[in-house]
């Protein structure tokens, strides 16, 4: 089970879940009900980078369009980097529980709940994180389908992302040891969780560290054509890193 993370979506949604009206506005602003995916491009004159702005919930028509775009780029010789935080490997359940609770404390995301639901949406009950959202039923929203990425086709598709233990470890190296409170320990994974998160640490966990991984992979990759399937906010951070490494990189309207 891999976890698809969309930082902008999650940050807005968790902040606005208590108001259905504001949640609708937030989801509309992110284009969740759109039928077509946004494309962005960058190049340094040698490598061509295309990016499909992926939503991790959306309409079936939207995902059909994403699939069409992926297939089109594959025919042009692109390889695909895709977003999916891996759960990691644990020797014992106690360590796994601790790491997942640290990840929840950092990011505000309960990965155990996401795994149980198969994503952000419980499609059977039309809820997001246990809360009934009319917007979900109105637009027939679904979780990002698995058919977008052909696994184990490692020749054309690469999961370039971190895993939960790696992301927690990276945060602890940068910000110091993460201490779980009594509330963190007593609130089981999958249960309702309320705690103020550190925005800088959360941003590092969800975006900055992962952007660094992706950028480093692009720079070292011998392939000259790369298609990115990540949440839209990642593109700007990745491009910023690429420009820092090579001033010839720039965003372009087409390749």
C-alpha cells in the first residue's frame, strides 16, 4: 500500500472540514471537480521535464484524461516519475506504531486511516476522513485509481518518493528528536486526532524533503525526457531546485 499525498489539498481540507461551505470553496479552488489535468513544462535545453498536476481525489473523467496524457508522453519516449509515499518495512509492530504516530504528529496525516479507506475518500459512505461531504457525492469523486500507474513496469514508471520511516528520520535530523506526548500515545491510529502541528516541520515532511529527492533523481537520471505525476505544488519546488543546480533550467509553455 502506497500513500498518495497532495500537500495543498490536505492542508486546506483539514483546516476547513468543519465548514461544508468553506470545504466546497477549497475543493473548487484546487480544481477537484475538473475533467482535464493541468500540464506544465521545464527544460534546460537538454532535458525535457513535463508535469501533470495530479489530484488524489477527483472525477473519473479527470483520471481518464490523466491516463491519456501519460500514454501520449510514453509514446514520445518519456519515462514517468510518480508520487507515492511508501509505508516502509518494520521488524516489529511497536516500532511501526511509534513511527506512524510520529508521522501523524508531524504532518497531521493518519496514514493508518488512509490505508483502511484506500485513500482520502471512503467511497462507500461518501466521506472524507469520516466526515460526510456533499461535494463528494455531488461530483461522484473517487480516489486516485491504481490503473494510472503500470506496476511493476520499472522501465517506464518509477516511484521517486520517500517512505514514512525515512521522512520521519529526515525531520528528526533537521529539527531534533520528535517526542510523543501522552495524548499521542493514547490516541490510537485510526481514531480522531487533534493536535497542533509544526508548520515548518510539516512542510519539510510533505514537500521540501520529497522535492529534494525528486530533483536529485532528475539531475542524475540519464534519461532526457521525464514526466512528473505529482501534486501541482511540487512542480515549483522541484523547478527551483533544478535552477539552483543549473541556471539553464526554466519553465516553458511547451517543449
